[in-house]
């Protein structure tokens, strides 16, 4: 579980690309997760770790990262396993699921983010360390919810955007039919092959994915309960005790995570989560490319947390 930096042998510095640095996290399966790190001009007021949704690479979220950095946050864009620049490849023999990501990937990336900024901005005696926040999209929030319930969770607050419980009853119209009838098809294919292959039949655009992860997600969609493989924790029970402040946010025009789906997620974190709605039609993904509105809501959320005015509610 080594955390390493990608180093230029001549300069001895962290690799730089445009306006970000790249550091690397090595996972227990020996795959590498590249982290894109954005640093503000002055000492950060906090660190934001941003987790993408299923089938999305970290670079899609660079406009949001730049917006947050302009507001004084240090930002770390991570990858889900097997996506974007993450080097693991799903095969019949190489599989992972929700629990692996929550218990391995999220803790290691969180530690790397804290470590990087702690080294860059050492804490003075008598001062508090930099707070660390999660910004999670879609699947990233489903896994983030699990991570927050773990004893090693090390996050001060989290905003989930377009993240909800994928149970088909939370949806309507074509999306409801797609989940109710399409997810079992994905489960069958993922079981037969050992992985979800992507390609021309991948109507959702998820790309190649771990068979275990897709099977767990398909059962989640069918019955509304996540039953991860070989866990060390009863996540359903542990989530009831989470007290880390969470804002579950949906945007107008998001058919992949309608309000009922996000409200369902918030209801499962009764001591932590509040539901919020952005009426502007930013959809499931566009908020990341047009970041100002959601970044404003993020700042407002953190101000409420700091003032003790974040009250868990799904209203």
C-alpha cells in the first residue's frame, strides 16, 4: 500500500502538466491511481478530493478543479479503479467491487491528499491541520457513503452531486425501464464474462468495468440494497451512525439521479445528510464543466457547517 510521487529524475520534483501536478498512489493490486493536484496561489483554506462517477475520467472535472482552486482550495482529482488513467484492467481474474474501493482506494487516496498538502504547507504549532472535503459524483458518492461509515474515514465534510440510490423505483420513464430491465442484462453478461466489456452494446457508456462491481450495482438497482462481496463491516448499520456533514445535491435535468434517488441516499444517513436542489438545468454532468453554481453551493454548505447550521434533513 505504498504511496509514491511521480518524480522527474533530473529535477527531483513532482511531475507538472499545465496547471496541475501529478502524484501516484499504488493500490494493493499493484495498479496505479494518478492524482491531478491543483494548488491555489496562497495557503489553501482546505483540500477537496473529487471522485468521478462510473465511466468518467478525472480530467473531465478540471474546470471544477480550477474553479475551486481559484476560491482558495487545494484540489485532488482521483480516478475510480480501471477508469481514466487508473492502470487496473478488469478481467475474469482481476475483479473488484464497492467494498474494495471503499476500504482500499478511498483511504489511500485520502491519505495521499492529506500527506501532499501537509508536506507543502506544514502545520504551525498550535494550528489546526487543513480540513479535507470530498466532492463526489454519482457512483463516486455511493462509494463515498460507504467510506464515511468506516472507522478509518478521515473527511471533514462531503458534497455528493448527482449521487443517489440506484433502485429503479426512484426513477421514472425511460430511466426506470433502463434500470429495471437493463441492469439484469448487464448482470448476466458480467457474470458470464467475468467483466463488463463496454463496446457497442454499452448503451450507458460505462466502458470496461469489473464484473463484481457491475453485479453488485445491478442487485442494488433491482432491490435497493447494496450487498457487497466479502466485507468486514455491516455498511447499512454503520451508515446510520455517520455524523460527517453531507450535502446530497441534484441539479435540474439530471435524469440519471432524480431528486427521489438523492433523497433516498440522504435518508440513509440520518445523522449526517441534508438534501439540496439546484434548479438550473446542469444535468448529471454539465455542472462539472460549468462549475460556478455548484461551487457556490459548496461554499455555502461549508459556511453552514462551520457556523453549526448544517441540520440533517431530506426536506
